[in-house]
C-alpha cells in the first residue's frame, strides 16, 4: 500500500506539532527551577499558633539579617494579618528595601485564598492545612498591591494590602 503524498505531509505535520507541543510544555513546566510542590509543609488550620512563625508577635515583617527578611502572614476572609505595630494598631503595609531577599510564609485559617503581589512574581495559592512559602529578591522599586486572587467569598474584592519597595 502506498501513502498518498499529501497524506504523508499531513502525518509529518501532525507528528511535529505534537512533538513541538510536548517540548514547549516540558520547557515551561521546569524552566527556571519551576516544579510542583514536592514537600508540602503542613499546619493545623485550627491551631496555627502551634507553629512559632504564626504566633501573633511574629506576624508581619521581620529583619533576619542584612538584606534578609521574613514576612509571616495569616490570611482569612477577608484580610491579611500582618501583626500589630508598637501602638497596637493592625499593620496594613509592608515596606521592604530594594534588593532585599524576602521569605514569604502564608497560611489560612478558613478557606483557600490567593497571595499575589501584582507586578512581581510572588503568586501563591494558600490552602488550609499548608504553609505556602516563597523566597524572592525584591529588585523593583515601587508600591505594589498584594491581593487575593482566589475567590473566597463576598468580601474577596476587598482583600488586599500594599507592599512598598524603597530605594
Ligand atoms: Cu481571599 Cu479572595
């Protein structure tokens, strides 16, 4: 049996499109160290304070070292708890010096929330029972909006705060 000439070309086209698709998919999935979460850190969503990082006094921004910070956040409908300042007022703004390396650690006490600092590559899903963490270097100066990008209820659109990276 002989293949029709055009039929052969269509077969080649189909197979190459499939190979190209798999290459793009494989590259996109692992490019720059991106990989699926392999060692999820768990936490009891009803007792997050059992983890020292999420005790009231450890929330918000903490300087660990020169140019090295940790930001612990408790997300809940419809707020990001960043702790309190010296006067006991809730903190709703994070200020980070340019170039600092920041480890964000976020948990939720109720439903799934998002943790996205628009304009940066900080973008995590926060699931009950897990600690979502990500370390990034904040190199872009400016004021960014930290917002929830997972629909979490009627107040979802009000769930945001600001992050400022200063020179
Ligand atoms: Cu929290 Cu949407």
